[in-house]
């Protein structure tokens, strides 16, 4: 009887440890996303700007062969 109760308590302890770990990972991911989302938006904005500038540059310099993609 005591062995069974010990096993059950060990299982519940394991489950609580797993849930706390998931909770910590969730909080960490949340903060990482909060920090990186503006950075990612800025990066996408920069990439779009560079793309538009690249297209303009390619249109302007059709004499010089540049790999436009």
C-alpha cells in the first residue's frame, strides 16, 4: 500500500515538475517573442525597402548587367 502511494506521489511530483517546466518555457518564449517581434518587423521593413531599392537600382542600371531577383 505504501509503495503504491509512494509511486502515485512520485508520478504527481513528476507531472507538476513537467508543468512548471512548460510554464517557464512558455513565459520565456513569450518574452522572447515580445522582444523579437518589433525587431522582426523592422527587419522585414528593411528587407522590403532593400528589395524596392534593388528593383529601382536594377531598372536604373539596365546597362550594367546586375543579377536582379
